């Protein structure tokens, strides 16, 4: 039996299950709604019943029957190597099969700035544990050509389950071999996330349950109002660089914001002046070329007209040659001669 914020319904909690080689079947409970307060009644409540009773000789919680509880983010999955940096599976709670426990936890969020020294993925939905689990599962099924229940594969891959002893044995050997797993992970290069969250738990109350309820157990898990967030930022960014440059120029050259605006205005004015001068020169040159072409066209037209006139005149002269005799006779009729003996015997013809 389970509940979140005093509401025990699947509409309030999403339950998923997965099978693991060393831990068996695990159930993941994720709240679908947000709690409005920080108290035991506003968190998770689980009432679990085991099939084994703790014996008097079981002094260690790790050997006694019970449950292991992990507080982790929604994108992380439990793997065989869930002890890396930034993983939520480093710490867990041991709940005995016949006890009652109250646990509160605080949230610690860390954000790393991606750089050449810190190669990380800035996607908030990225999961390094899921990437490593997919990588190992994909490498093993490519060798054995079949899968087993504890191998997690990407959604776009599907293989048939192993149905013979040799394939299952090889899958187990490849899965638990640390050296092989290290080789697989080096080939995949699963980077760490830039943002990760750790849930730090504190046991508030722990006591045995009544003998009537054995072997049953219950646990309250709720969050405190304390959220620790650490963000890595650049100590010297581009804004700081511009501020330093402006301060140095103002100190050494006596520049201010107004003078800087004036300088920018002068630069734009000179630029536009040069641009318009070039534009005017191009227009004047184009006009000169056009006027030269027009003059040449006019000269050609005048030459053509004059040639036509000459041709017409020649045609007129030749057409009048037929009447040359008539014209000559008319010329003689209209002419006369004067003789002046006192002028050195010269004759003068007057028309």
C-alpha cells in the first residue's frame, strides 16, 4: 500500500518496475502532483509486507530480510555501476521487514558550466546512468545476438530472448566482468550531466512494529524546505571584459559615454560621406558616357542626312542636263557685253 500527500491513488503516483541482475525486481514510484507543504503527511507513505520474519540472529540490517530504498531523479536508472560521481544511488536506506521508519530528505542541486576542462552535457533530461546501461546492453546483445531480462536496450533496438544455456552464460559473464564493462563504456563515451541532483536523507524515527503486524513495515518519506543549490559560473566573462576595457579607456584617454557616442557618430558620418561620394562619381561618369554616346549618335544622323541631300542634288543636276541647251540659250539672252575703250581695252561682261 502506498500514498503521496495523503492520497493513495494511481492518479497521484506513477509506478514502474524493472529487473536487475544483482537486486532482482525493483519498483519506482514517482509523484504526479506537487505537494504544498513540508510535513510527513505531505510526502510518500509505504506499507509493505514481507514473506520472511527477522530472526534474533540477524543483527545486521544488510543480512536481515527487508527492502532497500533509493531516492533518485526521474531520469536516472539503477545500474551495476551506480556509484559514480553525481549519481543518486550512492546512498540508500535499509528498511527491515518488521520496523517503522520516518525519513526526511533535502535536495542538493549542482550545476557545472561546460568548458574544455569540464566536458558535460547541458541537457536537463540527459542521464549518464541510462546512457551507460544502454551502451553495455547494446554491446552484449551484438555479441550474443539475444537479450536477457536484466539488459536495458535503446527503444529502437529489439532482440529475441536467449533460449539456450551458452547464450545466457555468456551474457552473464560479459555483464559482470568489470574489465569488459570498462571497455564498453570507453567506446560509448557517456559524459556526465552538467546538472544533477542528490537527495540527502536523514532518519528521524526508527522503531519495531507491533508483533501483530509482523512481517510488515512502513515508512514515511518527506522533503524539507531546505534546498541547497550550487551553480558554477564564469568568474571572468565577456561582460567583465567590456567593463574593464571601458574603464581603462576612460581612465587613460578621458573618454566617456557621450564622447564614445560622438566618435561613433563621426565614424558613421565619414562612412556615409565616402559612400555617397562614390555613388555621385558613378552617376556623373554614367551621365558623361551617355552624353558622349548621344553626341556620336547625332553626328551619325547628321552625316546620313547630308549624304541624302547630296544625292538629291546630284540627281537634280543630271536631270537638268537634258535641258541644258534650253538653259544655255536663256543665259545668253539675259546677258550683254559692254565695251570701254578708256579702260585699257578690257572687256567686261555684266549679267
